[in-house]
């Protein structure tokens, strides 16, 4: 049997794919798929080996490259790194390079011509204005144009590499600006600032710090430890060096307030506040900045200021003492004058020549008393020594007291006073006496600066949450430019200085101060000279809730009847004691006089008075000790003790209270108030 075998039939081999850019990523795929047959290059399969090799090198490159072919400089390849430079320019394959970068044509066209002629050109940080998505932008590059040659050495194209340097240049410029800013900040700082660098060298010293190192040359770039030892004595120099090194190494700041150390170079002590911190210098390395403040001059200033303040306190104390002494010395002679005039009034007919003379003298004496009181009040207010005894008071009662205090002066000028107060009860939280002083001063001011026969209106009303009281006159007025100054202490309106009644410039200042203490305000208005003035006081209105538990002050009234008392008066000023005794005797009281404190204590036991009126500054025994001894006696517990003195400050009143007095009166005494006190005390 014959076995026939068939030979295997050979299969046709599969065509092998061209490996050109086969695995070169998206850019390689784009180059392979591009229709090169529409360009002078023709299909890539027919490209010479030298071109294909150059393209593969470009596509695989790690920094931006682009390959240009022929004299037309057709873009035939670039890599993915170059793509980032093409923002907004589309796909450049097959396009002339000068059209891709048309806005740079004037710069690069000559360079490309030179490269096609065989030159290799390199440029560093070259600047261009290019379009970025249609917007012009200033950029810079390091770039190169290198001729591409074939196997024969002929130039067939140009290879362009381009590395953007814009960010690096901007960073360098910013670094320079930072350095300049840092340098200027330190160098021109008027305070003490200096910088030590990472090598512990003194790098910068401000203008304000140079005086500390004035004797050291050279200074900048010198070892900082050496500098410190030239300036400061031990152990401070070594301690400071260690502090700086610790902060440089760890970043831990150090603060040293009010440090006093001995200068090695100047052989004297100096004081500083200083602080050190680690910072990053413009070169990127750590450094230490020291900020310090020279306290030496400030210490001297503080000592001088303390000395000046002490001198002011001493001067203010001496001023207070002088005013108190002045008031005491003035009030002592005023008291018998006031008492004597009161006796004369009782003994003369009002319409007689003597009666009119007595009234004139009484007005002038009252004016002098007010000047003394105002002068002391403004001093106490300026020193913050006035307290307001606030209670619920009726403005109607306050104004009644103010009118009573100023009526004599108003009548003596022939003025007509019109009072306009509605039926509504106007209440404020305030001090009856001080508020009455405010409005009596305003009424007296109106009377003083209104020609005889003028009109004064006193108007009170309720506006919102305020009580508004106005004093309106038809007087000589105030120039507009003077209005802002009328309430200033010792201020005088220039056009008023020739006015016959004048003044010290205290009354209106006192009005403003007392009104402010009550939480209110006062204003002055005038249309000008000859057109009168309006002074308006605004005070917070009292509410039922804010005044709960308080009773209103009663207006001052005179005692209806006089209860006879035995009264002992002790005063070393004989005129004052005798004139007061004469007045009280006219009212039916039995009066005895003592000339000092010892005599007063002795006569108290024999005379058994209901009321003892004691001066304070008496020889042998003062009024305070006499009061204490009187109170200590069995019959002294129920007696009424009244202080009558030229001393009227708060401290004086506190001393009389502690000594056991029932009341403190300042000379010359207001007889109406004294009569009230005498009438209120029961007989013993």
C-alpha cells in the first residue's frame, strides 16, 4: 500500500507595521495621522531617515522642542512639553512657524534666517509680548535656534528649544523687591532694629539703632558676639549672645522689658525694652531681628514728669489752701458787716436816706459774698471735690429759691421779671441748693447785663424727656463770635468789659459745671450786641421709677414764729460774736458770748443753753475740741451744736460732723436758714 502525504502549504506572512512614532503617545499619534500629503513634505512614510530620527528625538524630549522643516519652516513635530506654550494657538502641525508666532515675527524672523544659514543662536531671558488666549502678556524665555542638516551636511530645517523663564524672573524681581523693602524697612526705621544673619554676623542696623553701635567700626558684616562684647559689660554680654544663638537655633522668641545693663564702652548704665525673634531673610535663610527701645531718655522724662506733676499737685494744694484761707479771712469781717447791716435795716425806715443807703450797702455786700462763694465753688468743682446730693426736686421750688436769692438785685435795677411755668409739676433728680445756685446765677447775670428798666423772662417747660428752663433778657447782648467762650472760666466778653458791674468771669463757668454734674447742658444764644441774650438749661426729667422712695425737697420758707432759746456764741472775733448776739437778741433769744473754746465749755455748764454756736479757729481751745467736750457732758447730748466759721470746704464739714456738730454754717450766716434751725429744735 502506497501512502501519499501532502506537503504543508505555507501561509502568507502578515505585513509589518512601520514603527515610526508608533508608541510615542498622543503627539506621536497626531503626527502619524496628520495629512502630510497636503504639505510640501508629503506622506511621512517617504520622509528621509534623518528627518524621521530628528522627529523621534523631539517627541521623546523632556523639555520644550519643536522641529521646523525646509525654507518655509513648516512645523513637522513638537513634544508634549512644548504644548504648554501653545495656549490658544490650536494645533500647529503643517503650519509655517512664523504664522504660529506671528506677534513675534519681527524678532524671530531674522534669527531663523541666520539659523537656516547655518548659525546656532542662543538667547537668555529674552522678553516677548505674546498672546495668551487672546490677551497680551509679557513673558520671557531661554531659547535656541539650531540648524538641522541632512546626510550631506546641507541645512534642511531648524530645531527650536524654548524654556519659559517668566516665573523665575518674576521670582527674582520679587526677591529683589523683598530685599529692598526689607533693607529700607530696617535701615530707615527710626526705632532700634538690627538683624543678625544665619552666620551670626551683624547684617543690618537701622538709623535708630546706630547710636548704640556708634563707636564700632567696621560694623556690618562683623561677628555679632564680638560686637556685643565691645558694647556691654559681663555678664550681660554673654547672656545676650546666648539668647540670640538660642533664638536662631530654636525659633523661640525672647522678650526683656526694662533691662538695665552697664555699657562696657561708655562706662554707664542704660535701660532698654528689647525683643528678639527668628525671621526668614530675603535669601531664604534664618536670621534674628532685634527690636529695642531706649528707655534711658524716657526714664529721665518720667522722672521730670513726676517732678512736674508733684509741683502741680503742690501748687494745686497751695492754691486750695490759699483759697480756703482767703475765704476764711474774708468771711470773718463779712460776718459782722452782714449782721450790722441787718440790725441797721431793722432800725431804719426803707424810704429814708439811711434806709436806702443800708439797702445799697447790703446789695454790695451780698455781691461780695457771692464772689467769695463762687470762687471757692469753681475751685472745688475743678478739683472734682463737689458732690451732688440728688433728691427728687420740683423745678418750681428750685426757681422760687433762685428768684428769692436774686430778687433784690433785679428790683434794684428796675427790671420786670416775668415767670412762666405751666401747671404741670416739673421734677428732676438733683441737688436743690446747687440747682438754685445755677438759676440765681443766670438771673443775676441777666440783671447785671440788662440796662435799667429792662425785662427778664424765666420760662420752664417739659420737652420730651427733658426739663427746659430759659432765662431771656432784653440786655446788651453778646457778639456771635464770643458765644462759644461765654462759659469758659474767667472769660470776659470784650464788649462787656466796660460795663459798670463787671465780674470775675466765674458765674457762668459755675453754671455750666453744676449743670454738667446734673447730667444736663446749658447753651447761650444772642442775635448780637443790643439784642438781648437767652440762656437755656436742659436737665433730664425725673420719672416715677427712677425717683421711687424719694421725697421732694421743700422750698425754703421762713419760720412762722420764733421760739425763744438760750444761745451760747463762742468766737474770738468779737465784732462777729457781738453783732450776731445783737441780732438774735432782737428776735427775743437770750444770748451769752464766750471768747474761746475753754470759756465756752465753762459757760455751757452754768448757762445751760439750748443752742451752742461755735467758731472753729479759736485760741486756747478750738471749736472742734469744745464741741467734743460739750457732747461728752451729761447735758450736752441734747444740745444743738452749730459750727459757724470761715472754713467751708468738704474736709472742714467732715471734721465738724465727726466732732458732733448738728450743722455747719459758713460766715456770714444766712439768717433765714439759721432761724429755721433754731425754730426746729425743741426747748430743753
